[in-house]
């Protein structure tokens, strides 16, 4: 479902996108303190398309969140592949344009982990494990910036859903601040 179109900014959120499922040979992890509130299990996927200077930045990210005991850390985990390759087949379905290539190239993984884990100033996510296992990219239009924005949207959507909130409203609000 496309949730918002604001000028050249578009975002979509859905429960899952199996064509974006991937595995990668490398794993990155980070821990942050979890909130004291227990979360719910979540699976969601966000996709963005942002026009800038005649081109469109694109990224798709999805994750599963498994709640843990209140007061324990929140673990952010993602697998990633090798550096970006131009000839990767585009088999991942997109709500916002042509198909994407499934996977997360190593070029974008650090930015994704940084945005997901957030900073000490960000509200903590419920305790548990957030495992990124869905991603889609385009070798020509994806960028570190696009994946940073997508990871930020994913964090907000997972947080809203894990707390029983409205992920669409949260994502629309974030989109308005780009």
C-alpha cells in the first residue's frame, strides 16, 4: 500500500515482501538499551522513493522484531552481501516503481545499522531482536542516503507496531519532515 505522496517523496509500508528476502555472508550487530515496556512481535517492510535533481533515490528494507524481556537490550542485526554490483537481477517487487534487486550490498549496511540503532537521544525500542532480512536496491538509484532514510522509517514503523500504534501515521509524519 502506498501511504504517502508528497511532492517528490513517496513511501510505502506493508506487512511483508517475500521477493525481498535475502541472506548475506556477513552479519553486523549492535545493542542499545531496550525500553521497560514489552513489545509485540512485528514483521514489516518499508520502501521509499525520493526525487532529487532529476533522479529518484530508492530503497526497500524489512525486518522482523521478536520481543525480549523488559529491561534487556534491543539487538539490531542485519546480514549483508558484497559491494554493489551493476548486473544484479531485479526480482524484488516494488510498490513505487520498477522492480529492485533483492539484497543489501555492503556499501549500505553501515548506514542502515546506524539509522536502525539510533542514538542515545532516540526513544528506545522495546527490548528484543530486530532482524533485517528484507531489502531491495537499484544499482543506479539507491544510495547510502536512501538506505539511511529507509532504515529510519523502518525503525519508526517497527516501534509503532511493537507498541500497538499506527505505523502508517508515524511513517506519514516522518515523510513530511524530509
